[in-house]
C-alpha cells in the first residue's frame, strides 16, 4: 500500500521473512544506500534515517505470514523542487531492500561440498571443484 502526499510518502509492503532476518537485511540496505541513521530502537525493529532533506521512519511489524515493512518519509524544508523527493527515496529504499532479500534467498540455495568445502549448486550431484560425489 502506498500513499503519496505533496512532500511525504507512506508505504507498507509484506514479506515472507521473520522480523529478525528482515531487520538484518534492512540494516544492510541502509548501509549500501548510505542513508545515515538518526535514531534506532533495535528491540522494536524501528529506525529513522535521513538523506539530504528527506527523513524516513522505518518499522518492521510481525505478521501471520512473516512481516510488514513500513516506510514513512517526509521531506523537510519544503521547496517546489522537493516535491516527489520523499517518494523517490522510498522507492530507492524498497528497490535495494528487495535486491538484498533476493541475494539472501539465492545464497540460501547453495550447498557446500563436504570434501573440499567449496560452494556448489544446490542441484549438483558431483562437486565441480574436486569431483566428489554429493
Ligand atoms: Zn568438492
């Protein structure tokens, strides 16, 4: 669900991830985007980030199927050319977050060769590094 105002943007998306995992992926996301953290309450999975004049409050809530990640953005010091800036920041946030979730899911599909320890395809019958039968 997305609600856009003139200088604000509220969005909520559902994910099939436990909140603690979503929190770790969220922390990676804001590090990669270089969104400085203004305040953080880890126990409540909530934090506030600020990029230039846009401030975004982010909250993770547990749901029956995983969690909900809510981003509430507000552009400070309203100028005409700022309109839409908060929406862009929120879009950028979710794009990177979903990229992190995809990377995490791909990494989870790997398995390791018990003989040489190399990471190999989940469906492989033989290790492509040492030839060991899996
Ligand atoms: Zn091997």
